[in-house]
């Protein structure tokens, strides 16, 4: 058995990753990822030893052409992960916003997603909690590193983490769905129809398809890209130079608009995007042209923003632990304290405004029209502090085939898929009747093992001609 270990490390925040090839008699095992991390592993089996050695030689030669060189594992230190540095000071507002309840996660929190069933919050310690809309804590996910953001794509919920991976939280056990390239230092994510859009520290936008394969990247017109939002028309990318819209297919620039200060957060409605900036404003931009349609003035750098449907009310959170409410035309209705640090992210849903803050709180604010009017008059409810349940279920990621549950037969109503080799790549296809067997299935790479069949709860067709897994993944014996 022979092993070849290579590294590619570039100065100035570029690539910092490894690639290892181990050759057995008939097997070739590949391990790759960021230097200092365990990385992902894949094993392929060949008909003869000669074919195995030839395949390994091709993999090594390909990496050498890209600049990888022989190295010794452990000699080069891992590169530190960038964490968003934010300042937060007490609010000067006269009172606290109409907070209904708050939940303390224990660490500064960026990640938030609110859907019809649950509230999700992810913090810098790698904890993700789900709560009912009334504030009851339902479950706890423990991820390997800090959560930078939580995003949703229909049913699927994803957490972008400081370890460079994006975890799918839609099943009982989370798993790594995407592995971001070593040179991409994630600041924010959005996902649309299975396509992942990544904004990074260098101001770049990277687009990765449902097979976890790089599609295109564009250098930003600025640095520190915190905003990325996507829809069928474009990917909207916010950075220190403003907001740039790119075509989803290929990345051609559609428009670019300088904003009043660098963009720190973004929100989107059907026809507009909202950019919160370091120069104390939220600006509304037309999705069609990029024209600035309205400006909402705050008293400190804007860390987050959101709107009610159609932009009827516009909300903003600043660096002084304050939350603002504006009318659509830019009239400030009130500025109040969050009661829990500065709002690093926020989301509006069904007359509630949800904030996650520098002190690690998930805060639920009554954002109904009646509550907004009452807050203008200084009348707000007494907030309720939510406590952890005594026996809270906790789930950690399933990262490889060996750790998966195994079943002897597919339960009724489930779907069987199979991992195969196609043109040198591992692909997943549906085996069960009633599905298009030519379509690929979006499936975590670390769990792919050629020749293995898996049982999943369901698969759903996605725009672009592929299936997406829903529910638990089990190995079929």
C-alpha cells in the first residue's frame, strides 16, 4: 500500500488545502480538505491492480498541475477561520421593543431561520436550537464549529459553519451537504433550488451546484461580502462597494449599485432587495435595475434588516443594541432597545420579528400593526424568558457511511437509491419504480460509496432536472 500526500497553500488568504491518495491492491482512497481538518474521504474499487495504480497516478498528476506539492502532514499549521468582529454598545432608546419572549443560547448568534413550524437559531459555539413559535425549546443540534448563518430552500434547512462545511438539518441527523473550497472563507450563504451561493471575506461570490461541484465565481467590486440573496432572476451580492446583481447561469453582471457605505446585511422581497450598511442606513434597491428607491436612516451601523410583506414596514438592528421600525417611505416610527444586545440577524414572519443578538439571544418581537402603534405610544408587553427543557433531544452530524444506520429491507413508502461511478465521478440514482433513473440525486459526498444502496424517506424533483433527498438516510444491507 502506498500513500501520497500533497498540499496547496497560497499567501494572501488563498488556498490552504491538502489532497491525499492511498493505493491498495484494487482500491484507491482519496482524502481532501482544509489543512488541519479531517477532510472528506472517498474510496473507489478497480478491476485490476494496474487500473487502480493508473487511476491514482491520474489524480496525483491532476493536482500537481494545479500547484499541489509533496508535503508532510502536520508540519503546516491550519489557517485560522475569520469570525465576524462586531461592536455592540447599550441602546440609548427610551424603552425596550415589544418583546414577547427571549431565549438565551449561551453564545453570540448569527444564524436564524423561521418557518411555519419552528424557529431556528444557531450560535458561534456550534449550537443550533429549534423552538416553537410560542418559545418552547424543541431540539438541539450540535455542529462541529460556529454557525455563521442558517438558510432555507423550501423544506431544506442548511447551516453554514466555520469549518467550511454546510450542514443539512432537514433530517433527524444533520449531515454535511456541501464542502466549501479551502480558499473560500464563508461570510454568508443563500441557497435556491439546490444551488448554493457563497459570499466570502475577500468579496467574492462562489456558486456551487447540487452535486457540490463548483459552477462559477466572480471577484467582487469590494471586500467583506456579507450579503447574498438569490431568486430565479439573479444572485444579489453585497460588499464594501455596494450591491451587484449577477445572472444565476454563468454569473454575468446584470447591474451594480454603490451604496451609502459597505453592506453588512441583506434582505429580499419579490421586487426589491434591502441593504443594511456601515454608514447607518438601510437602502431599498430595485431588483430589475438596481436603482435606489428609498433610504432608511438609523443612528449606528446597521447589522441587520428585514421587512413585512411588500415592504409595508422596514426593520433594522444597529450596533447600539437598538431596533428600528420605519414606514415604507422611510419615516421612522420608533427606535427601541432590543433588550439583548445588537441584532446580528433578523427575520420577519407572520407579524413577528425575530432577532438573534450579540449576547446569544433569540428574541421574538410583536411586529403586528397594533403592536407597532402601541410601541409608538410607549406601551410594550413584559418579555418572558424561555428556559431549556430538562430532557432536550440532541443531534450530532452523521458524516460517513460507517456511522449510518443499516436496514435489511426498505420500509414501505421509502425510496431506494444507489451510488454508481460515472465518468470517474460518484453519482446517486433512484432505483425504486416511478422515478427518472437518469436524474442525479443530491446526496452528501462523504456518504457516497460506489455499489452501495441507500434507503431515504422521500425524494423530490427540483428545477434543473435532479432529485433532492428528504428525511433520514440509511444504508441498505
